[in-house]
C-alpha cells in the first residue's frame, strides 16, 4: 500500500483503470497539440481529420464560449423531452396512462446516446467464451 497508494479521488485502483487513465492523458496531450506528429508520413486526409478532431476537442473545452452560451442548448433538450413525455394524458393516479409519451421521450433520449430507464452494451462473454460478444441489458 505504501508503494502504490490509492488516490484520494478513487475508491480502488486496478491495472486496467490505470491503463485507461494513461490512455486518456495521451489522447488529451495529442488533441491539445502537445504531441507533434510526423507530418511527412501523414496523408493530407490524416492531417485534415486531426485538424477536425482538435477543433472539436477545443470547442468542447472552451469554457468562456460555453459559459456565454449558458443553459440554452441543454434547456432546449429538456423542453423537447418534456414535450414528448406530456404528449397525451399522463395521469398517474387515475386509470389513464398514455404510454406513448414515455416511449417517445425514452426513444428521443436513446437516439441521442443518452441512457434513460435502461441501457445496453456489448462485452465479451468471459464465463463461456471470451471470443464471443454478449449483449448486456440493464
């Protein structure tokens, strides 16, 4: 424990977690331009893709720009979800509960990569056959 202390922001430490953290740091340095690329071996297509990736990354971490936009983009999504959910009668205490509103709202969330009520993903089936992928639903 003394040679490998657990960081204060984590409950535990595992080798794959450390590897994932290191990979995120390498990707971050690459996207922030700290890592120079071998431009003579890159195709113009690769340079263009890298430029787009760095631009996208930069737009996501530009706090000043994000603060100026405020909550408007998120509020628009929340209002859309509310509108879809409230479509039709939604009396919980009464006999009438229009499921289409809930279905439409959850569909909207999932179509944008936002988990709502459930989630599913693919992972290796370690117990039976690690070469086969299994659909996990939760």
